[in-house]
C-alpha cells in the first residue's frame, strides 16, 4: 500500500513476499501479473 512512499524516502529495493503471493489471481496468465503491474505503476509515479 505504501511502496511509492517508501521509494520517495530513498529505498531502491523492496521485499514484498506476502503482499505479492497473497494477491495472486487465477485469472492472471502468470498468476501475479496484476499485483506486479500495480507495484510497477505505483513506482512509475516516483521521480528517479
């Protein structure tokens, strides 16, 4: 829920095991596409 906030604070490495594995969807081609896409979307909004 706060990956963008953590990135803005300067983190460049993230551990999100249960956040990812708990959000798997059988409807995703690779089970985790939706959650990985959501995390990437949040990080894309953070200036490098």
